[in-house]
C-alpha cells in the first residue's frame, strides 16, 4: 500500500471537483468536543470551537444569540447543575446533528441540536430543539433577543 507523504491537517478543507469541503469527521469531532467542554464547564476550550460570529437559536423560546462572547456567557450563566450525554451524532461535510440527554438533578430531557460549520471548520450555527416550548428563565435578556 502506498502511503501519502503528507497528512491533511484537520483544519484544512478538502477539495473535490473544485469545491471546498471539510472532512465529515472534523465537524463531528468538533461537536463531540463542544458537548464534552460544555459538560465540563471548560468555557475557554468551548469558545475555541466557535466561529466569532456564531449564531445560536432556540425556536421554543424564540431566542437568538449572536457572537461567540455572548454565546459562551449564555452557557456560563445557565442555571442549575446540568449534565449532557450524547446519544447519537449524524454528520456530513459542513453540518451535523446530535441527539443528547440532559439531566438536571432527577429530571431528564432529550434535545436535538443542529450545527453548521464555517469555512474554517468552526461551529457557525447551533439550533437547539427541546421537547416542549417554554418561556426563557429570567435574567438573560441582556444576552438574547426575542423573535
């Protein structure tokens, strides 16, 4: 078997017929690290996975958070001792979806989250779907706009 001389760095896009594509595993790995860093409350490592202009959308509360700094702060300030476990990840170049189980005390919830990547392989959009619509907790209106 002939082995290539150089390796493609994970942050470098692949080129197929003139189109730039990221390896499917790159976004999948970024999403897996995203959840691991969130669960560990490692906000510095979490932030490194995000595009500067990341957009987070919560359809149930009609909230949208724009920008890395605001989104990291949103997560840092989120109340409760919650923990997340990935049930499934489905990924293709530039987009991924996760099914997660989130626990807060004895309460368990499932969520479906869609991710897209930017041209540099960072997470550009995150859309979270929770089982039931709800009103957002008080105290985060300085981070999120209602739509």
